[in-house]
C-alpha cells in the first residue's frame, strides 16, 4: 500500500529543494489543491494557474493549429512556458540547490451535457538535481468515473502521484508505474500512454513503462510507431480502416510479411477508392504471447518491437486474450472497417475456445458488420493444404463457419506465396539459437540485418 496523497504532497512540500508551478485546464485546480491542503505549500508552490477561457489560454500559451485544447501539443506548450518562466525568474534568487518543476494538465472531464470522451494529458517537466537540464514525463489518461466531481478527484490523485513518482522512483520502472495508481483503480482511470525523457530517466525505456501498463491491465493496449516511439493509440487508430495480424513475431518471417501483403490486397478491394488510402496495417502482440514461464522477457519484447519497426510498421501490444476482445477495443477507436488476417489453425483455435452454448455470444464480438477475417492457408503435418474448406471443427461450428463464409465475413486468401507457406517462426528462432545456417532466407532482409547486428553485439559484449 503506497503513501496517501496528503502524505505525498506534504513530503514534497517539506523538501526545501523542490519548487515549482501548477497549470491546470479543464478539471479545476485539483492537483495543486492537494499541496495547498497538505500544509507547507509555500515551500513548494511558486504559482498556480487555471486558464479556462480559450482567449486567455491562447494569450499565455499560443493558439493550437488543430483547434484542440486537450492534446499533447497543448501540454508541451504549457510545460515549456511555465518551466522556462520559472527558471528565468527564480534561478538566481532561490537557493542554489533548488530543483525546479512545472506540472501541467489539460483535461476534458464530464460536462453537464455529458458528451465527448473524458480524457486528458498530464505531464511534469523537472530537474532531478540542481541546475540539471530538465527531464520530462508525458502521459495520457482516460477517466471512467460517472460523475464530474469524481473525475476531478481522480485527476487530483494521479497528478500528486506523478509528481511524487518523478522525485522518488525515476529509476525503478515497476515502482514508478505502481506509484502512479496509488489510491486509484483501473475502473476509475486508465493510463494508455506514457513517455519519459531526460537524464533523470537515464537507461529507462518508455516502451517498457508502457509494457508495465498493459501487464498491470492499467490500459487495454499501447502502440509504438515505425520508429519505435510510444504514441497514443486513439490518435493513431481513429477513423482508420485497420488491418490486423496477430502473432508472436519471434521473429517476423517472410510468411508474416506475405500474410500482411495478401490480406491488405483483399482488404483494399473491399473498400471504396477513397478509403483504400486510409488503411492502417497493424501487427499486434498480445500479453499472452509475451509471457513465458510466468513472466515477460523485456529484452525479447524490445527485440520484437525493433524488428517490426525495422519494417516500418506500427506495433500494437494489447491485453486482449481473444480476437473478440481485441475487435471490441479497435472498433471503439476506429469507427471504420476492421479486418484480421489469420492462419487456418488460428481460426480453428478461435472456434475451439468458444464455451459450450455461447457460440453466438463469443463470436459476435469478432464478426460485427464492420469486421472481416481473411484466412491464410496452412500446411498440415502431411504437407497437405488446409483452408476453410477442410478445417477440423465440430458440426455446430461448421454450420456457423458456412454462414460466415457465405456472407463474406470470412474469406480465404488464394494468392499466397507458395514458397513461404512452410515457414514457421519457431523454426527460424530455433535455427538462430542453434547457430544453424539458412534462416536468413526465411525472414525479410531488414530483419536478418537487425538480428545479425544483435548477435554480433551480444558476442562482443560477452567476449
């Protein structure tokens, strides 16, 4: 059990070397309020501001080209302005051991009309030691409480947690994430993106912080872009037609690539010409794929993300155990068409995991009107081709499969590459681990190059 917010705020207030400003838009002065009420706030708070009026806000921080005020760009402007102003005005006056900080949030809490998403951006720009270059934490939250006052309270709690965490747990990834949720639960707030930078977080990878969020079910999924950078899932997926390939990608093979390419070709044909330009190809890795022997290998996780990034893909890491759960999540964000590419064995497994008497209920989450499945053929143990026409299913499942194929919810991929259909990622991985030759021909060139670089770096490190 972590410290309460009053204790955390008081601990900060009583530290004579921490001094900063609070800028809050959209949910009251909820974070600053905790520091004022804890006592000793004069030792911590240089200024507290709440620029609600758009004209006033623009006069302080400048206008947003997007017209949005609850966005990451706005948060950066707030942090930069407040931190720079604080340092410029007080660095020569305050004690030389002072570490300055600026906390900011821009939040869309529940309004009286009750429309729109309840979410917000929070961040803190701070010095981890006197006169150091500033470090920074940026995060995005979803507020799930039903009432405005409850959402405001939750923002206050997580804001205090954030400020306390940057000064106490910057180098402890698990404690840092755990500390953010003290006094809260994922039924009140979800953190779906966090990014850190600066010397205070030396050696800390933002991707591993995001992985902690998914592991602890503090969010449903996180996304890394083609450069491996943490991005907000809703911004990337919103109003995109999404093509998903779920897998382990350990490593990405030529078969994986062909599944994506052939699935994309079929998906494009199903869309209007304008929508064909609006497709997001999204490899997805579930937590169940990452957990081995009860835990996640962080280096293995980063390697998978790096290898997919080398192909220029965004990568989705989700807590969804089933395709239906994943589809419900994506449909909430996309508002467009969703398509999945899966092998015949994956489709068989999807049917087999349906509980007795719950066929329509559990498959309904996957086969919504806007969702489709493209099935890539597989080779069985005898080398025979397996498609939807000869899958091994129970009789009641076969009737459902017939309905779904007849109505084009499920379609076979027929223009597959016969030269790669035999490739299994676990075979490639075993060949790499055993030092066998020939695996390079089974993966994209960029993946082979990256794997060989990792191998050579490992040999040099331990030689």
